[in-house]
C-alpha cells in the first residue's frame, strides 16, 4: 500500500444509496488510474441540509428550491 | 469569476434559519469587500451535537450545558 | 494560551457518549504532553452513517456490515 | 464563552497579509453579530496553489490564469 | 446549476501537474455521471508532506519511505 | 479492520518531527484504547502559517508573536 488519499465530499442531504455507491466507486477508480491501490482510498460523504449551504449569499434552500439531490 | 473561496463553518446543532442566513450573508460580504464576486463564495455549515465537541478536555454538552446556539 | 490545535475527527455514526468522552479526553492529553494548555485544544467529532464511507471502492455499510462503533 | 465556531477558509495561495486580516476581522464580526463573543471564534485560512483547484473539470491555474488573489 | 459538491482531497506533497489534472478530471466526471453539471463541481487538493501523515501509528515518511506520489 | 477514524489536525507551521511523531502516536493510541486496530487510524496534520489563523478577531501572528510551536 502506501499512498493514501483521503477524500471528503460535501453534498446536500438526501443522496440515494445508489448515488453514494457511484460516488465511492467513481472516485476510487480515479486513484486506481493513478496506480494507487484501491484499498488505500478512503472517502467520506458529508451530507448537510440545503439550508446549511450558502451560494452567492443565498441559502441553497431558497436559491435552488426545486432541485433535488441525485 | 475566478477566485473561489470555500468556507466550512463548524457549529453546534440547533442554529435557527435566521442565524444560518446571517452567517451566509455576512461571510459572503467579507469576500465581496475583497472584490471577489459573491457568486464565487460557497459556504457550508456543518452542525454537530454539543456532545461531539471537546473544549479543554470536556465535552461541550457538559461544560456549556446552559448555552444555546443562536 | 496561544497555540491552538483544532482537531476534526471523522467517524461512523453511533458512538457512545463514553467513547466521545474518551476521544476528547485522550486527544486533549496528547497536546498537553506537548505543553499546549488544554483550554487551547478544540475537537469536533463528525459522525456520518456507515453508508457514507467508501473504503477500497466499497461502502462501509456493505464491507463492514457486522462491525459496530465503540 | 461557550459557543465556539470553527471556520476553515480554503483559498488560492498568495493572499496579502491585509486580505488575511480582513477575512479574520470580517468573519469574526459575523459571529459577534450573533452574540457569540469574539474570543470564541477561530478561523484558519488554508492556502493552496491555483493548480490544486479544479472548477468545472479544469485546473484553476489554466482556467483563471490572469486572476490574482486579493 | 444548483447542486454543488465540494470535494477536498488530502494527499502527500509532490503530485505532478498531470496527476492533479487527472484527479480533477476524473472526480468531476463522477458527478457529471450523476447529472450534476460540471461547472458545479469544486475540488481542492491539499498536499501535505509525508511526515505529516500518520498511518497505524507511524509517520508515513518512515513507513512508506520508498513510495513516491504519482 | 473495519472502523476507520480519520483525524485532521490543524496547527501552526513549524512543528518538529518529534512533535509530529508524538501527535500521531498519541492520537492512534486513543483509538486503540477504544479497540480500534491501529492500522485503521489515519491522521493528517495540516500546518498553516501563524498569520493564517484568527483568534478573537486577531491574527495569531500578532496576538501570539512570542509563542513557538512544539
């Protein structure tokens, strides 16, 4: 082993299990392509409610009212 | 656009929506004052329970039992 | 005071209060042993569900189905 | 004291000392406006080179070649 | 736009520009595959020296002396 | 293995190698005492210059001019 990337992903709450699996899958492969063994890759997804996000000075719960997480 | 600050704010759980709005508002303005366009500023508020905070070796849930978030 | 370490601990959800106390206690002492006053040490424990962790390309909720947090 | 926000700010490398002071100043005031004593506010600015940022799939060092930090 | 993942990647210092580009590229695509527009994806790579990593109680600079970043 | 804590430690720049070793050593033991195998514990120390820290609205480089890291 050796090289050990840690990846913290911040997203809105409400991800489906399938989306989480795809994120973990996909990001792990990015590092495998760099010849880092997949056992070495750790990923943590931090979900926080939309109203805890600010973009352009607005809460995401207001600005992106209609949009749902994948 | 271009310069893109990311701001992660860790606080105790229980913030009011108004407090969140003020945090997002205020922090965004700090960067606007530095001539960074507000669209470029992203803020995430991570709320964790008081008992997940340690200050001076004590859990905040014990040390600051009486204190409530804004 | 002066030197102020901030420690963010990412773990699976479900820690007992006792485990949290031990983590805060123990980590604070590590810095006291470096002559940093304990008042200066801040620790935040971020708990996220097992299914938000990826290790070796698998969700921890699948890979470590049997394992429970302390 | 009691309520202790921790704020991590990620920005490009190359901030002037004046900009850092303004960021610390401004963000601290945001929390003072929420009646959190300023002693309780801790801010860390993490500067990373432009080429360590990806926006829209491009490195910021390419996408925003002309833009300088404040 | 709307859904805005922030991804913080912690790695050892010494990544080549090519590796950084591949990381940004690859991770952005993971989210595009979830129908998140690529403009919405922000990635920051935090490089820290090997001697700032601890794995299994050992500094990575000792444990993985021979291993180089991609 | 299974339970995998990730610990991010933010400190001022200038830690001695000995201090880093003690931090890694000590924090790893905290989790071993919770029966988490030490191989599972990952620690990253992020050092940033004193002038990138704000405490009580002041830069640490001003407020704690005399103080040196361990």
